[in-house]
């Protein structure tokens, strides 16, 4: 059964009951899955009041209590992964194996935060006078407002919820209206795990209206957002006007540097598979391919061969390796990227067209011979399109990798320790992956630099955005 869609406020699930609703559809076949209620202004006020009230007690809760609840949700995530993953595939489109993998990996995030929240330490500072005591305390910042995207509905929501709850904060989260089932499952599991009313609240609505209302509220003290650069800048600007802490995980345009000493066959196959993950709708998807001219032909041949074998279809089909794009609007956007590339001399080596079937499908696409100022080389495609260009000089390709205002993730393939070190030291990116894809684990920080964001999620840095530092001194 598809998840029952509702608001979750102050420990209660609130259905339509006269509220405005929107259809939730399956992007693979356009079937209507359910109707999602939008929060009214009164609902948002109730969520704010509930979060504020709950914070007064939750802030003083035992780390052991927080840890136990997070562990319960982690265990339930594993037990219910197939069911939650199936619903995620229905409303988001990704292959079932990817959806289930998203749920099970997030159980690790619950466990990680359950452990780390027991180790939020302060410190004692040696005084200049023996009569003085000096202490540093880390305290929860307060009520948090979080906004999460549709490409990884479970993953992006659980990261923010676990960090806020583990730190002793309360949270109001607006998830993705187009793919809401995973967030509803999270609310249901925390409810069943015994989380006190008001600590977690889930609301839905017109994105800019909900975000504006919550961020302007004096009750909210922290804002966390994952999404596009333009929207992130707007929300950060609004939060800054009210002196509110922000964590922003924004878009990228990840460069891939394949050097002539790399394992070319392995790199081509790995990159092809990673490129079509979630139909390329991944903020850390490899999107600008720079391949050394000595191995360019070999890499291109292997990359094309691997992409040709990708089976595109309904995510519930066990043979599907790439599902549909999540939204109808993404399809003409892909076409626009291809048309711009061709107009500038780009060659479509593979794909480049929509797929003639019901749903939002676009073929895996490879384009070569693109100038550096083309749309594909300067704007994040967020789809299954890979532009591949040549390079000859290491310093020049690093300059090209750094030429855009984005700096989220990057990929380097080389067997030279010297080259790997030089690339890692000089690429302007929050994450540098060398010879594999190793980001987004619970124990590692995830975040970007430049226009790609502020702050990190995961790793020992995971609670930094949810805590304030208080200095206490006394005699």
C-alpha cells in the first residue's frame, strides 16, 4: 500500500479535511498515487508553537534517550526497507534496487547519529587564576526549519532530522511534494519509536510560501536546505536578514579528470554506471568529463559501450537500471541542453532524444567536441547527459575544473600518487573522490564550497550547525 499522505504536527497525523491538496503521480506511467494536503497558515503556526514548546523539554533530554529513539528508527528502516523503497520508486521513479539501497544506507545514518549524539562534548579551559573556572558548553540552537529535495527524499530528510534531534533541537521539515512517501514513512517511524510530540513536525505546501513563513518566524533559529543554488541563495539571504544559522547543500557541476595513467576500462565502466544513477538527478553526479587526449578514444569507446547496455524503464521492473526523470519539466530541459550543444558544434555520440513511451523518459546521452562555454559545460544538467572533452596539461585541466562558481564534488582517475595529490590539493571542491565514489557515508562530511553551499552534513561535523557555543566562567 502507498503511504497515507498527511501533515504531521505535534504528534498528530492530519489528513486533507478541507485543506488544499495536490496530486502525487508516478513519473513512469503518470498514475495518480494519492493526494497530498497542504498546510494552512494555522497549521504552520501550530507546528511552530509545538516545536517551540517541545524544545523546552527536549533540549534537556538525555543523550541516551535520543540515541535509543534514533536506533529504533534505524532498525525499523532496515525492517521496512522493501515497502518504503517500493513507494519511493512509485513517486520518484528510481529503480527499486536504488530506492531500497537509499533506505538501508539511511539506517546507518540513524545509527551514526545515535552514537555521536552521546559524544557532544564541551571543554574546560585552564584559567589564569587558580580561583577561576572556565568552561565551554555546546547547547542545542533551538527550533530548526529544514527543506529537502525530491531526488533522494529519504536520505536528505533523515540526515537533517537525525542531526537536529540528536543535538537536542526540534525541527519542522518541508519535504518534496512530488515524492512525499519516504518522508511520511520517516514521520510514522519516529512516531512509533516514541519521539515526544512536537520534536518532529512535517508540513507540505507551495515551497516558497512555506519557506518564507517559517524562516521569518522568530521561533525558528536554524535553517537547513538542500536544493538548487538560486533557491539556496534566496533562503540564505532571508535567513541572514534575521541572523539565523544556515546549512546549505546546493547544486554542483562535478568535474571528472581522467589521466592517461588511469585504469581506463575500469574508469569508463564505473563512471557510466554512476552517471545514470537516479537518471543523473544527483547533486554529485559526474557532469563534466575531461579525458587526457592519449586515452580519449579508448575511454570514449568504453564509456559508450557501457552506456549502451543501460536498460531504461519502470523502476519496479527488476531489469531496469535507469528510471524516468522525476518531473515532466525535466524532459524539455534535457532537450534544450542537447540542442544547445549541437548548435555549438557538439556531436551526439549516443542518445540525445526522449524515449517514446508513457512517462518522463530521456535516453542516456553522450556528447563530444563541446566548447567550454556551452550550456552543458557551464550549467548542471541534472539528468543523464555526459559531455566529454579532451585535455593535455594537468595545470590547465585543474584550472578548467575550478572555472565555475560551483564546488561540491569532483572525481580524479589516476594511478600516480603525485598527480592524485596535486589534484586533491588544488581542486576547489568540498569533496574529491580519487579512483572511486566514496562520498555520502554517515561518518564522512558532505558539503561544498563556493556557490555549492555552506556547512557540512555527516561526519564529526554533523552537529556543528545545530549547536551554539556558550562560555561559562566563575569564581
